[in-house]
């Protein structure tokens, strides 16, 4: 029997890479199709459909209460988030610390986080990824030249 989104909405543990997700349709509703990859960052919230629908709900514009923003100016950070995630994923998967383009101190710290068998309080994947992203932006991206200059210029 196939699993459904509502039987098991959470697929990944807090400590490992989020390598599976439920597919969502254009309205943010689960399709019950399991995708074997990380979900791309997007501004969606999967919620059950209401039993009665009158009309489509309008979206709120970030910072729109001040009447300074318009729908055409809506800020969407997801493209840059997804692009940086791709670079950080590729960098994280480099096996040789000499390829990481970081200081020796940072390399030791990364090896500790990635390979140490924590017995008590263990950092969540999202915590490690946040620090890896900061390290990548500060230490690695400036050394990669023009292709990633927009992240640190």
C-alpha cells in the first residue's frame, strides 16, 4: 500500500540531508507522489483545501501594508536561495578538504560537524547548513570569481 501525505507528512529526520519530499500541485496541495530529491525553496504552505470555496484568495505582498510596494515589486528571495543551495551542496560534497577553499581552522570545524559522532546534543542539519552557507558566502564565494560575484559584491 502506498503511503499518503496525510498518513506520513514528515519524511526526513532532523539530522540528515532532506532528500525526499511530497510533490505539491500548483495550489500547494499534496499529490501523494513522493519525490526523491530536496524540495526547492518556494513561498508555499501546504494546507488542506476548505470544504467550501467561494473565490480565490488574494496573496499578501511582503511589506504591502505601507502602500509603498506593489504586486510588480514583490520581493521573492527563492531564486537566490535555490542557487546558493546548489553551490553549497556541490561544495559540501567535495571529498578533499584541500578543495574547500577555507582556512585550516574552518576546515577542522567542518570536519568535526560532518563526521563527529555526537553523543548528547547533536546539531540539526538546518543548523549546520546555515553555518556552511555563511562560510561559503564569506570564505569560498569570493575565491570563485565572476560566476558567483553577485553573492558577495
